[in-house]
């Protein structure tokens, strides 16, 4: 039986140097991950004598910044060109200037699209035949913008001409099964006409979700699909390909992709961990986070001592800081930031003291 496969990955945030939390060679590690995904696609093709069609869909933040240097972009492009299958990418917030989708054509992502290393996905559908060519994959994308999770409308895909088509929609938005801080869309409240919704942005991911989940697989039978498909949809965010934050979650979460398999009647999603991804303890360090915490604690202790010594000494300390800043030619915005922090700490300590006295 001829099938159609989509390998879904997200948030690679490729860059030419190491994030603060990485202690290995981050660019080399990311190139190795991409090559493993490419080999995965090649294996699917070869085991079926190239009868199956395979594409890769990346749901945003392909790179860490929209204007990475030419040398870094060149190294990355060389790796991407090794892919045996087409790559489709939705613009993420890191792929744009000032979170503006209209700037993508000026970014390195836009350049990679123009030279046909990859294809940027938008509202205009890309179509692929499934099985005996009685049915198509209707693939669309929605890049990031600041209001993407305000109305929830961007999880709706353009309607296909043929109601029998599989609708696959990739979105760089904060879709999540549980409430989180900041704008987000709960999976249970997601209004979509798509059979499959591929998301990113939230680095920890949620894996896969849908109507019927068995052993890290989600199966959807399109025969029963009528009208909006909120209940029957497959939702996928396997988590960021890059581990850049060294949070406790980043230290332990698997680095994985979702492999989606389509026939004319069913869609199956399966999570596949990457073998080349080393344990978090071997590539991540929390030292910078610990040092930042120590600095904040020391600042609190310092401000507390100043407050205990009285208002005059508090003011004297501010004068000392300004005098030192003048001598050392510390930029004004840094001095202002320190003064702002001192002011906020002073207000906080005052409130706490009134609580104790009251």
C-alpha cells in the first residue's frame, strides 16, 4: 500500500555558537540531529523502494535569529541540502524581525526559500497525492505573530477544494494541554478544521494528542470526520529539537520528532526519539542559572543591610554607586537599571517591615 509520511520537528534555533547553558559543541550537535532526521526519511523511502512519499515539516524557529551571519547560514544550508526529501518551514518568532511576518523575505529563512533549499509554508496550500491518488494532503501553515493565541483563529486552515482531502496545518503558536502563563490556546478549546495540527514555540512540547492514543501513538480514522474536527484531530508538538535553556525540564526531556503516516483512510502519529541526542547532564549546565540566583540573593542581602542602616546611608549608597559609575564610565542605562532595582527593593523592604510592625 502506498503511503504518505510527514516527519514533524520544531524549534531547532540553529546558531553558530553555544547558548549559555550548553557545554558541548551546539552547532555540531544540531547538524547531527538534522542528519539523523534526514536518514530517517531516507530509511522510509528505501524500505519501500521509493513508493512512499515523505516530507519534513518544521513548525518554526528554524534558526535562533533572522539575520544570522552569512558563514553560519552557509554551514546550515549545506546541511539542509543533504535532505533526501523536501523541507517545509513555518516562520517562528526567531525567524522574523520584530515578530513581523512581513519581514520574512528579508531574513535568512527567506533567502533559503528563494534559493530553494526549503519552502516557507503559508496560507496558500501545498498538495500531495495519497495512495491511489483518490485523495490529497492539503498542507498549510501559519507563522508567528503576537496575537496568534488571542483569538485562536490561526489554528483554522484554509478550506480545501475537495472535502475528502486530509487537512494538515502547521502553526507556530502556544498550543498546550494545560494552562500556562501568558497567552496560549488549550488543546481542548482549539477550534480547527484540520485533521492534523503541527505546533511548536513551547520548547517542552506535549508530544502528541488526539482522539485515540495507544503506546505513544495517536490514530485518527477520517471516515467518521464530519464538519469541524476538534475531537478527532491529531495535535503534535514533540518538543524543541534544541535544548537551550538548561531548565530542569530541558535536562530530562527526550529530544524527538513525530512521524505521521497517512493512508486514504487513516492517519497515525508516532513519537520517535533521536538516538544522537545525548542526556541533558552531558550537554547542559545550570551553572549560569545558579550564579544568577546567587547574584540576586546577594543583591537582596546588600539592599537589606542598606535599609537597616537608615535612610541617610541608603541615599549615600546611591551617591557612591553614581560616583563609581562616573569614574568607571559605566553606561547610563546600566546605572539607571541598578537604581531602579534598588528603588523596587526599597519599596519591598518597606512593605515587609510594615507587615511585621503592624
